[in-house]
């Protein structure tokens, strides 16, 4: 399914702003997942990005959106097409780390800018970092490290941890263990895409764990939480925000109530940019934004801030403008570390119910001004 | 590892196997009777789950949701048979695979179009939620026990249907010689539609029952479909008995393998590496089982005369 949105939001009055290098258009190619199982994430990133573009009303921003169907080969084809025939200046949009690994190194090597609204594989933060690659979301380990930090402060001494057996899953457990100081009651790798966790739940029951940490994105997390709630186990559960985003929570229902999860964003972070974003998103799309939508929105605003300062054809200046990260992030404080990955606070959220809608509320800060451990490996 | 954990895992394996049987039964009937490879069987599983989620959301009744799942999947199956599948019986398997693969794409995008990209909510009804204590002090979720019982009852019903009723006689006759029973005056095309709808209904029921403890989302049927194919290959294509034994064998192998292999590797490896290697090998285990069965019995366990 081809989806192509050409967006040139009309608002001529805004032309006068800044007055710098405004004659030069910036063409953005967004490759994201809009069909198949993981489509919810891509749709949120896209909607957040387009919302920011619309609110800015900047005529010089042209956006092309294409669906990668969560397939690395299709993402690579789309990137080639966007670079060669669409002549985009900036690429963005990829959700999954394996797709990012397939597209980003080639794109940055051709002198294009890549702004990541979601995936942050460790390679791109460390040895494979590139001056034209900016991650606006998080390094993959971050939310897991935050969960480890939360486990320490909550006094957990014996965690049972589980994740799917694939690179991001192994990174997740490594990230948790990097910060977590207690013992492990068990460490289990499940099959990627597994939907039945009866076996793992029985192992948790048989262990003497005092808490459970899991990284099971998407449908896997829905299944786990429902089955866990039904098993009669009542150990505290902690997970990263990926299993508790706004799109998923409604499908989990009561089983998620009270669960603590870690995120760099939530709709109740108290700052002007976030309030404006949450309101505008609801007005535009009629649903609550997820963290993915906030990442898409921040990515677009970062780009717009750089466009106001420099011309994209002057790569050196544009790169410097991006690096300044001079935009109002929905997360509040936001800065890039030397490897172009965010330094930001990561919060602990709790799942609550507002009226009929399940959502999250911030209950504390897990890690303040957190960067990532790969900074030293990045030589650029 | 305790005996309680082991018994609980055996029950889990049984429950998984019984669900696989509901999927595999339809698949093996369709293949056995009509000689058709139906890749879209997983889509019917998804249709059942979505119908159940929609009806449960509107009425709040889980029983009505199950009825809706059966009805919607059977109707979808019958329509698909009449419109598409009917044209494929005389074609070779490659055409069938292509056409039914196209059906998967149509069903997936169609469902996304109607219900959106986000997973739907379908939960266990209150009266079936929570654990029960079994003899020996095993705490086991009531809903999973219900699944095991429902599946076994349906299996018994299917055996009765195939071996004791007129429809069953026709199905068996259709399996062994379809030209002959057509010559004897049986309306073969109606029989095909009925068999297809029956298989679809079973898949839809499985989708709805599993959807309540897993997630109801687009693409949920395909992973199960692959396992169902493994089951019918192990059991012998066309055999309901083979499907039942194969499903339970696959369920137990998968569940117990995931538990025992990492434990086994821990005897001579460091814990973290053992769980990575053990679980990687465990996910291959059912395919190894399939290969072994095929070496020993190339037609599958109960594969007959073909």
C-alpha cells in the first residue's frame, strides 16, 4: 500500500518570521510503519510530526511520507528512492532498530541528515555514530536503565526479568542490569512474537522473586499483562513505556492498572510546549497522544528550529543548528550529548484510569539528565 | 524445579495443544477433503477474535461474543469458499497458495480499515477470571482450564460428527474419492462449503478464546497458522485424530522444551548464556520434532494411504 502525503502547509503570514534563509525549502522524507502489526507506532510518529509542521505553518517544509511495512528491504528501497529521485534533504520516521540499521548508515554516508524519532540502536550511538545522525527519542537502553534505577529506589532485591530473544531484548535486560543493584531471581528470554506466557508465569511463581521486570513491546506485552493479572500473582511489575503507551493501554484494560513504567515523556509533564501539544493533538486527531507522537512532534520542531537558523545546503551550519537543539521540547529540558543522543530526565509513570480511558501519570523521576554509556565509543 | 511447576507446565502445554487443535482441525479437513492448501485459515482466526471483541464491547457478554465469533468466522469462510476457493480446487497447489496468500492481505488490510491499527480489548469474563486451586496445591487460571475442557469437548464432538453422522460419512467418502461420491448423487459443492465453514468456525472460536488472554490485533493469525501446519504435517494430513495427537504433542514439546532446555544448559553453562542458548534451541524444538516424525513416518503419525 503506497501512501503519499505531500504537505505544504499554507500560511503565508508566517513567512516574515526569522527572515533567515527562508527561500530555501527543506524536503523531508519520512519512512515509517503504517500497515501491518506495528502500524500504531508509525501512525503516531507521523501524526505528531505532521501536527508540528502544521502548527508551524512553515511553507518551506515539504514532507513525503511512505510506508515501510516494517520490512528492512522495503525501507532501504524507499530510502534510495527518496534520496535519488525525490532529492530529500532530511530523512526521518523509522520505528524499528533493525530497519534503522539498514537505512541510516547509507543515508548519512550520502550526506543526508537523519533524525530518529524512535529507534536508537547502540551501534549508532557508539562506534557507528555519525555527525548527520541525530536521535530525538532515546538510546535504546535508556528506559530500561531507568527501570533499574526505579527498582533500586523501590527497594527491589530479587527481580525476575524477561525479554524476547532478539538484539533489542538482550539490550533491554543488559540496560536494566547495568543500573539495578539487587539479585536476579531468574532471567528468561522468550520467543519474539510469543503470545502465550503461561510457562514464564509459572516460572515466576516457582521462583522467590520480589518483583518482575519485562520488556515485551506491542501485542506481546498486552498478552503478558492480561495473563499475569489472571494468574493470581501479585508481585510488583515494572516495564518500559513501550508496553504502556496510549494505543496499547486500552487493549490491556484493568490488567495494567497501577503498573509502574518508565518513560521520557508523559502528557502531564508541566510545560507550555507539552500542554500545547497535548491539546492540539487531541483537537486534530480525537485521541490522546502517545510517547511516539511526542517524539514525532519533537523531531519536527527540532528540524524547524534548525531551519530558522541555517540553510540546509550549508551542511556544516545546519548540523550545528540541529546540535543546539534550540526548540521547546514537550519533555522540558532537552540537549544532545556529544554523540547526538539526548540528555534528558526519565520518569516513572503509573497506569491510571481517567473516566473511561486508561492513561499514565508521572509519580517520580527515575534518572535525571541521563545520557548513555556509548558516548565514549563515538569518535566523530 | 518443583513437581508443581512441572505439572503446571504440562497443563499449559495441554492448553496450548488444544487451541492448536481447533486451528489444525479445520486446516486438515479442508486439505484432506478438498486437497486445498488454505493459507487464509489464520485470517479466519483473526476474524473470530475481532468479531468477539466487537460484540463483547457492544454487549458486555462473553458468551454472545463466542457465538458471534463462530458465526462471523463461519460466514466469512462460506463466503470465501463460494467466491474464491471454489475456483481453486482444480488448480495446482502453487495457485492455491498464491490466491489464499492474497486473501491474507485482503483480510488484514480490510480488518485494519474497519477496526483501526490499534489492538482491540477483549477480556476474560469475571466468572472465569482468577486462579483456582487444584488438588496438590497447584494454582491454575480457571480460564485456561475452561479452554482445555472446551477444546476436548469439541474434539469429542468432531470425532462423533465424522464417525457417526451422515455428514461425517460424506466427508470421509469425499476424502477417499471425490468423483465417486459426486457420481453417487451427493452435492459435492455444498459439502465443500459446509466443511469449509465448519473449519472456519473452529478457527474463529480459537481466535476468540485465545484473544481474551492474548491480544486482538491485525496479523494475529499468521504465527498460529504456521504452527497449525506443523501440527497437521506431524499428525498426518487429513486425519482429525492425527491433528489432535499432533497438536498436543506440539503444545507439550514447545512448553516443556522452553522450561527444561535452559535448565539443562545451566548444568554446564553460565546462567545468562544458558537461558539465551536454551531458549533459542527451544524455539526450534517443534521443527526438530517435525523432522524426526517425518524421518520415522514420512506420511505423518496417522497419515493414511496417500
